[in-house]
C-alpha cells in the first residue's frame, strides 16, 4: 500500500470528511486574535491539535459503537452489524483491526494531549479551565451521544471552548467579544449535526438510536427545533448590534438568511416526501461533495450539504465583518 493509499485509509477510518467543521470553527477566533496582535504560529499549532483531537474522537466513537454492536450480536440480540453510510466499515470488513483502531485513537489523543501540555507550559494552569471540560466532552461523547446529547456537546466543544482556547493560546487572555460571537456559530454547529440526524430520523428510530431529533418526538418537532437554532443564531448577532456590543458591520452575516430559508423549505419537503428530488439553486452553495456519492444517495447528500454550506456562508461573512471592523477602527482611530 502506497503513502497516498495509507493517508486515504487513515482519513476514511477517522471520518476526515467532518474536518471542515473544525477548520471553520477555528478560523474565526484565529482571525480575531491575529488582528489583535496574537501569535499566529500558536494559532496554527492549536489548529493542528484541534484536528488531531477531532479525528481521535471520531475514531474512538466508532470503536465504542463497534464494541457495543459486536456484544449485541454475540449475545444473540442482533444478527449482524447495522451501521449507516459506511460507519465502522473498515473495522467490520477487517481492513483495520479493532485493536489497531483503538491504538490509533489512543495515539491521536496522546498527541493532542501533548499539544495541550505544551501550551500549559507557556501559559500555566489557567488553560486548564478550557482543557479539562474539553477533555471530558471528547472522552464522554460516545456515551453521552448515545442518549441524545451528542449534538449539544459538539456545539459546546467547537464554539465557546474552542473559540476561547484558540484566542487564549494566541493572546494569553480571554475575550468577551469572541465568546459572544461563539454563541451564534455554536448554534449553527449544533444545527448542522441536528439537520444530519433529522435526515436519519427514520433509520435511527428503527434502530432505537437516541439523538436530539429523536428526543423531539417526531420529524416535524425536530424541524421546528432546527428553525429555532437558526433564528437564535441570527438573533444573537442582531441583538448585540442593537445593544451596541457588536458594531453594525456584523449585520453582514444576515446575508446568509436566503440559504437558511432554502434549507428550511428543503427539510420541510424532506419530511413530506423524502424521495422528492431537490433541484439545485445557486444560493445552496457548492454541491461538489455529491459527485462522490452513489446515485441513490445524491439527494440525501444535497440536503446535508445545504446546511454545511449555510455554516460556511455565515462563517465567511463573519470573517469579512471581523476584518472590516478592524480596518474601520484603524482608519478612524
């Protein structure tokens, strides 16, 4: 097996396709801290640690899920593994042993931990206020995620904790402004995951998998909660601009609302008729990811990508607002 094949195998094993959420969550506090004179090198080291921790958690989650399913089969409670969209496929197909998968996840956690210790050596124990709750979230995710709290945990980890952590390692301090902004991106992160689980609602119900969507009782209620997440994300920005805790330039993020409306209409159609083909609209954003999907999954992937693209649009507009605000302050001061 060549190097490229090994890299592809590694990213498939660790579900590397989910890394855009890490990168988009990192770029906002990185940009915010950079414009305030933060240490750019430390910011990139933090990104490396975030990516490693994300991959470690994905793989550890798969290992735990595989063990749980295997024990059910062994006890005669199930006849075979029943995972969706290729989850644990490399372990099930014996391309990677369970022992090796666990060892890789442990190694990744170790690397992430060493990066954390590196920053503790620079800034001291104050950083533990971020590291300790983050560690609990990532390690307990497979357990708490199984009872419907997975989406909320990820949102907390990838927004207030990640934002505060990146800003701290770059500047040595905390920022109320960056924490306030993280509320909106956190709501969008949980919306991405919740939307994905809404697409899987019938499958999860059949397999008795508990998610935030399942806790809503039905698909219609789950869609209402998705709408609440999205509206709340925009309201957080709008209210802070009205209260003058954020400058008006942050209203640029509202330009992503048309995509949010398309998403809500799409998911409403999905609930009524899951098989109805979703026609492409330029406001949906890039759909390149669907080209890699089997024909029967293209419609599903398109629905998923609209939500992911909404997070991307919001994040890009947020970055433009941060840069514009910095330029305006520099020009007029």
